[in-house]
């Protein structure tokens, strides 16, 4: 009976073909790496998006991840004008804290910060640099895992 009463009060309006289509044609999805130490409250500040606002449109989505891997978030652009954009958080998940120091002593390889060379993967047997210019420590360990997987094939 409730359905009958609801139908009397409002009419169902079907989705029109012009309002339906592949998502790739209606909105874009972006990725943002957010500096370590910033959190959920910082994501919704308009100043956070000033430098990239011109690339955004209403209802674009942003997948944001903390540089140190502390959290991941799914955002949606709710306002955009000129160089200002505002976003709302759809989902925010804190990730398990990874202790990179525990990963130290992997034996043959080591991840080190080397100034202008950024994060590097070093072969401890002869001191050669396997890879350099890696922007974050987390990414360096990811690349080390990839390198070890190739060696262990």
C-alpha cells in the first residue's frame, strides 16, 4: 500500500539517453600524492587544490594517497571556478603504518636517501646504485620488491 501512495505523490522520471553514457565521457578520475603529515582535514581545504583547479571539472573524482602511505582517500569535486576547487571526501581509509626501519637489513639490497639523487636502491655487495631518483621511501621499497621479484624468477 505504501508503494501505491508513493506513486500518487510523485511520478517516476526515467533516465534519458542524453543523461546516460560511459563514465569516461562524463567525468575524469585523477590521482594525487599528498605530502606526508597532511590528513583528512587538509583534503577539503580549497587551498590544497589551487594549483590544479584549472584541470578539474565538477564531479571529477580524485584518488588521493598520502606520500608515506598512511591513508588513501576517494574525493569528488563539488565546486570549481577559475583557480578554485572544492572537494568532498567520499571515502577515507587509514592504512596500516609501515615501519620501513623494520624492512632494513634485507640483506643484499638497501634503500637510502641520497640528497639530490632522492631515494636510491643500493646493492650492498659492491655499493652500486641499482636505481635512483625515486621520489618517496615507500615507492623505493615498492621498486625494490619489484626488483627482487625479477631476480627470483
